């Protein structure tokens, strides 16, 4: 397994659960100095991502690009894949699709978390799930052109009313025969929704494509009460070799959160 840490390039998300917020170059430099294998980047758009000099920063720091978040589409523009307005839905798919292309060029997947939206207003749950299936199918096919997948992230009940549990999401993807989409298992969300986090990960098996390495309070692992030993054991049993990415609050500081994250990674994966 590999370690990663989050870098947010969206000023509107400065209060969000991302470790570094002071620019790509500074974040990559700090991540490399601490010994992370890669970074997960939260850009404001595909154009902003491309213009940030990400390829040069990664090359200079020797880091891999673990994943790219798409949530700025929601945070900045209130776009999501289940919006009642078809024009807005099309803009949402385009926003994510352009990120899929830019990330794919650099060998990384794109995350769909908050951009999935929710069932509300005139959009019933059945309609929302049909819209989600169509969007994921199209975006998964687009990612496949780059030899990549899309990462779908079930969120906790307070953030989404679509899928909160991993197994339900896997069943949904299978029922709709959606290809090139894997799960992002976020340990913070799972702590709220899953009775047996390790058991769920093992049951999901090869569907697991990425992991957010976050404790029960959304701080760095070791600052809450999540028992991560059994989770790491389950990841080993399913042959997971991807990233454990610290999407956590920069508490008490960015550097402290990053240091705690890499130390916990080494403690639980190198033993």
C-alpha cells in the first residue's frame, strides 16, 4: 500500500478536510519531505488543475498523483449529477469529465463524492439513482480511454441520501453494469455507517479502488477511536495495493496532521 496526503487548491474549501491549503508547490514539497508516496489534489476546475503546474511539481518532488477530487463543482458552482435541471446536470458531467481527462493524462483517477448530489425536491430517489447510474456509466467510459477508473465515494447520511454504505454501492454498480467505477472507502464516513468496517472492505474485495485514511473525528489516524489494524489486515487480504490518502482536517496544524498521518501509515502498514 502507498501513502498520500491531500492538497486543496480551492479557497472556498479552506475549512474542509484537506491537509495542505497553501499552494501546490508548497504542499508537494512538504509531502515529499515527510516521505509520502503521493498527493491527492482538490482543484477548482480542469483548467485550474492544468494551469497549476501539477506535472512539474510532481516531477520535482518525486510524488505520484494518487487521485483528483471533483467536489469544487459543487462547492463553487452548485453542480451535481442528480440536479433537477438537465442543463445543470450536463454541466456537472462536463465538469467532472474534463477533470477525468486531465487526471487521466497524468495516470490518476477522479473522485465523485459531493458531486453525486442527492434526491430532493421534485427528484425522487428512484429518479436520482437513474441519473447517477447514467452519469457514472458515461464518466467510467471516459476514464477507460485513459486506462483509469472513476472513484465513487459513498458519503455518510448527513451528506448524502443516495448511498451511505459500501455494499449497497457495490450492488448498485453491479446491477447497472457500470464499468470502470470503483469504490472510494472513506474511513470517516464508514465509521458512521458501517457496523464492521474491516468485514465490509473484505466483502467488497476488488471493488475497492481508493481509501481515505481518516479517523472517526476526521482528524489524522490516531486522533480518534477508529481501530485501523483490522482494516489494514482486511485490505491486505483483498490484495489492495492502492493509496491510503489522508483526507483530514489540518489540526492542530497542516504539518502536524501530515506528520501524524505518515507516522500512522508506517505504524500500521510496515509492521
